C-alpha cells in the first residue's frame, strides 16, 4: 500500500495481519506491528510516522522508540500532517481537524478522499469520484482550490522535485510530469512495462521511486 524511506531505513505498509514493517539499513530483520488497514504513511512531528487509512477509522502515530499510539476518529483518517507547530488530520469525508478539536477546521469540496499528500505546504487530495481533478488546500491561509490534472484520470500519488510535480495514474499506470503551474510536461512508462497498478510515488536519493500494488516491486527512474 505504501513505501516510505525513514532515517537510515524504510517502512512498508501491506495487507498482512501485521501490516507495518520497518527495517534499518544495518538490520536484516523487520520490526512489525498491526495498525488497522493502513493505506498511507507520512512523516510527522519529532520524526514520528503517521499511519492512516481510507478504510479503517482513526489513525496511528508510530515512533521507533515506542509502540504505535492510536488516535480515534468517527471515520477513516487518510492523512495526518503538521502545520505551524500544530497537528492536523484529514478524514475520508474531506474534513480537516486540528488534533484535540471536535469541530472541523476546514471542509473540502470532495465526496470521498482516496489519497492525500502534503507537498510544499499544500495538501493535494485525490477523489476517485471526480476524474481529472485534484483539490488543493493551502495550509498558509487555508485557501481551497481545484485544479485540472489534465491527462491523469485518477491520481494515486504525487510528489515534487525542484519546480516539477510528478503524478501516478491508477487507470493508465503511467508517471506524468507537470511544471510549477501544473501544466503537463511529459509522461513515462505504462502499465505492464515496469509498473503494475502504481500506488506510491516518492523522490529518494535522486530518483523517482514507484511502488506497484500488484507485484510489490519498487521501480526507480530519473526525474524528467
């Protein structure tokens, strides 16, 4: 479901009974734990990792020196993130909450959040009921906008390298690039040619790293 380089190691989220696995570069064995039905991981405060899901209610915060701490919520939490010293989370219905508050801080015009990432102070939200569309929340001022994702039908993940954005499409199985204004630039690879339902996109050690859901393979290509 997700792959995250963390410190000198890596974390993987999968569908086994123990579904979060960490291994440092110096160790052969994995540390594993159960954390609901995880679909996404993101680094949050003090080097902890937020383990979120579009399927199971609430979310987890995991630090390497302790067990996972569960934060209950009345529906699935897809993304947890830090902003100006506070913790926030986005639930599957598109509501953004400050940690410890029961009333939403913001509500996004979406039906169902599938995947969301915080990139350069902006939360990019993919709603599979709205093809060719990304909803964007700017954490500096909390302004909401909607952008046309152009050739990408259903966004599975995105990242930014320099002034370029990179997006993977669930339907086409390709990697697409955009400029800083989200104007399409190019595309690489395709379903069955290295990528099999690409689900996660990260920039790591100079390369774009794409995790394929069907095979669990991690494919690396140069930014373009």
